[in-house]
C-alpha cells in the first residue's frame, strides 16, 4: 500500500535524488512520483523490488499448486507413466 507521505513531485525527486535513494533503501517502501499532480511512476529500491518479484513468484507457484490439487480432487488426472510415455513418443525419446 502506498501512503500519502510517499507521494512526491518528480521535480522534487530530481532535485533531491540522493536523499530519495537513501530513504528508499532505508525504508524499503515504494514512492509515487507525480507530474502535474498526476501519479506517473513508482520508484523503489532494488532490494525491495527483488523481494516483490520473489513474492509474486511464490504467489504464482501457490496458485499452480492449488490448481493441481483442484484437478486431483475432481479426478482430472492421469498416471505419470502414461504422460511420460506420450511425451517420449512425441519427442522421439526411447524409454527403458
């Protein structure tokens, strides 16, 4: 969530870039930069951005697991051996 205290004009960011970078690194909070009073861009530290990417990846993984469990609950599955046989045949791979 973006707090009102973290919304600033881009001109202020341009004039005080070093201070902004220090604050972004310290807090890890994103800040919104405005142009003519309208939100235009969000800036954040590289560390905070990496954390956000990791959280998004985890959320996608969990969603995939939930879909798989729902498929299993519905019985919409097939044996792994059958899948691997079809995959191998499709790609010309000989299985033992």
